[in-house]
C-alpha cells in the first residue's frame, strides 16, 4: 500500500507542476468575482466532456428568498417512479455554479441511471450563512414533492455534493431526517466534505500548500461564509448525527479536508450508520471536476458512484 501521506500520482503531479509554472493568485487574493471566473476557466480546460443527456433543462424552484435556479438532468427521456439525485456543488460557499459542475452531473445521471437536480444556491459573501443551507433544503423538499416541472414520480432522494457541497449534503440530509420531506432521503453521499473544524486536523497542515486547495483559501472561504461554528447547520458534527441514513463518503489522500471526512465517517460508524468509506491515495481535492487533467480521477469517481449505486439498490 502506498504511503498516503506522501504518495502523489503521476497525473496529479503533472497537473500540480503545470499550475505552479502558470503562477497566478489564490482566491483569497483576487476576491469572489475573479475567483468565480478562475474556477470557470479551470473547468473549461481541466474537466471531462459532459455525457449526452436525453433531458437537460434549467428551471427554478421556490426558495426562501425568491426562486432558486436549478438544472435538471436525465439520461432517459421518460422513466417510471424512481429516486432522484440532489447535487450540491462545491467552491467554499463562494465560487462554483451549474456550468462548472455540468459534466459531473451528467456523469452521475449516466452512471446511476437516475435523474439529477443540480442546485444553484445563493453564494457568500453576498449571501452569507444560512442562505446556502436554506436554499438547498428548499430544493430538496420541492423535488421530494414530485413537482410537475420534473415530469417524474420521485420515490426517494439521494443527496450528494463535493467540498462545501459535501457540507451542505450532510446539513440538508440532517434537516430532512429531523423534519421529513414528502419522500425519504435513502442515501447521502458527501464527496470530500467539510464536516467539522478542518483547521484542527493534521491533514490541514500537511497539505495546506501545493495541492490546489490551500489553507489560506480555506480560511478565506470560512470568513466569507460567516455563521456560527457551533450551529449544526454550519458544522454538522457538532449536532446529533444519530439518525443519518446509509452513507457513501469519499476523501482524497492529499486534501487538507481529508481528516474531516475521515472523522465524520468514523463517527457515523460508531453511531451504527451503514457507511461505505473510500479514500483515494495520491489524489487532490477537486478531482471530480478535473478529470481531463487528472484522468485517474475518472476511475475514482466511478468507484464512488458504484458504491452509491450499490447503496441505492439496497434501500430503494
């Protein structure tokens, strides 16, 4: 087994070397608007091509502060009653959008053979905590009601998302377990999530520089998002996680957030939740939207989605 503390895959090393040669400033130096543009530019050159979808359309969902933009995907033009995936994007609660995560959402629909709803929740600093969890919960409840706009009979929810979206995955799932929606959350699947105070973990210091997501960027994102770290809708592990549905969780071996995901997965196991935990050695944060630049990330994503598919089939 490779030493996960120091092992870097060849394609990951090539990508990181390229970024180092390009130079450039971190999001904490350029601010939200330029950070959003940087993420879109990165996606355009580093992400895989989207899969063909039978249905792909932009819609809105009623939200607590006005309509929430969403994008609906389905690899099939028509389908009978089925679960639906709610996808919540990452980007530190500040950057990221429907387009950056478009290819990933098509991959999820293709691989799971399920409809997917991608949530364009309000971003900080313009809309600080709790705008994001408020929007995500509103969308999840709306999808659970099988709205006419989806033309689908929804039987259950699979909630997933990466990084900040992994945090919002856990928060939204917890809210729907405490106060159930029209259909249950059958699986939650956070991808390298923020579940606890990441600054206290060994991985945060080990990988704070040189592995795409930096400690400085994380500190800046946290400051932009605001909120109370003792609020379970902000930091899920400070709350009661005992009623968590079956969970699939993955981490990346070279990620500052790695140990937060490890800690949350272990916590759920101790509480008796059925958990599939996958850690991908030699991989960096953000790999699910860098699959052209880091081809081995495609194999990791497929392993993660295979585990989600297995868990969905057990509980649907």
